[in-house]
C-alpha cells in the first residue's frame, strides 16, 4: 500500500511539473470480441533519441467492471536496435482486497494507467520494439477491452 501511494505521488509530481507531453509511446489497442487469448501478441515500436534520461513505463488497460481478477500479469519482450532482447513479467494490481477498483470508471469500463515498479535506462539510440501479451493462468481473458503501453521520458541520469 505504501509503495502504491508513493508511486501515485511521484506520478502526480511528474505530470504536474511539466506542461509538455513526455510520452514517447502512448497506445491502447482494442481486444477482439472473443477476448485476449494467451497467444495474442500486441506489437509496438518507439524511438529513443536520448540515452541520458530515465524512462517510466506504464500499463494502459481498459477492462469491464465484471473482470473476475484483482490483478493482471503482462509479459513484455523488448527488442533493442542491436537486436538484443529483454524479457520480463509485470504484475499490475487492479483492485483492493475488498473488490474496489483502483482505476477510473466510466459506466462499466474501468481504465488504468499503472506505472511499472522500476524505471528503465536505454543505452542505445534508435527504434525499439515491444511485444505485449497477457500472462494469466487462463487461455482467454474475456473482460479486457484494450491494452497497451505508455513510456515517458523522465529526469536526466546523473
């Protein structure tokens, strides 16, 4: 809980400290009506032109209010310009133990933009690729409406 409050405060400070949009990628892709199957992969590309800054990653999610889980596990595979690959699984908490959603709701749709636990540094300039898929213990998630990634340029690395 403490980490979540700290993360929220830091995110608000970053948002309020600048009028410009720091996003180098901000995308939601719609999920097909049959659901987000385990083997369905979303592909994104973004360009890094400054390796002297940190970058904060966020999960962009829109789910229906009848989503049956309090979290979601996402698998990310990031390919650098030199073709090296970094893979990780990120768990995003979506609801409190009492069932209260942590996102913002409009009707039956709950939207989330949750920061990943750690920031990244990029050591190469150029085009990066990201593959994103759901990594839950079910084959198909029916209640996820859209998913994506946001990456924001942050403060300079000293």
